[in-house]
C-alpha cells in the first residue's frame, strides 16, 4: 500500500547507528520512553550511508516539542506502508526482517515507524 505523507518536523533524541548495533538502539528507546511522551511517536531513519547494512541516523520523537535535543524533517512524498501486527511483541522487528528479505526497491532517503496513540504501528518506506 502507498500513501502520500505531508511534511512533519519531529523533535526528540538521535543516534548514529546500524542494524548490527541493537544495544545502542534499545538504549535510545529506553531513554526516550522514560520521557513519558504522550501521543503519536515516530522513529525516523535517514542519512543512510548505503542500504540497510550500513550506518544511518535514528531519531525517536514526536511532533510536540517535549524536548528539542534533536529534530528531523520527514519530507512530504509518497511512501510504501507496511502494517505491523500489534499482537506480536516483536512485530516491528519481524516486519523489518520481511522488508530486508523483499525485493522492494527502496530509495533509502527517509523511512519511519509510526506508533499511533490508538496502538497501531506502521512502517513508511521511501521508494
């Protein structure tokens, strides 16, 4: 499924990492979740050095300016959407594994996970 996304400015915390460095990613999530931010949450992946095997910037935040440590712009455009199974505690990880295994042609510009306050989770991929 594809959808048009309007530009969004996300405020939060940022690290430079890669998919092999899961401890660093988990630490960022733990640090962000301690802020007890209410509402929709975004995990934004951008500034890719190559593809899913290389380094990238990861920002976790919201559109509300709870903290202004770091900000990232999600550019307007068309994105491919992957629905995450909310019943699966590792649903986001399993969705990414399927994306990495797929033959989808990704742009590796800006991708993001959208955690809606209603409990749904979607992954938006720049294509």
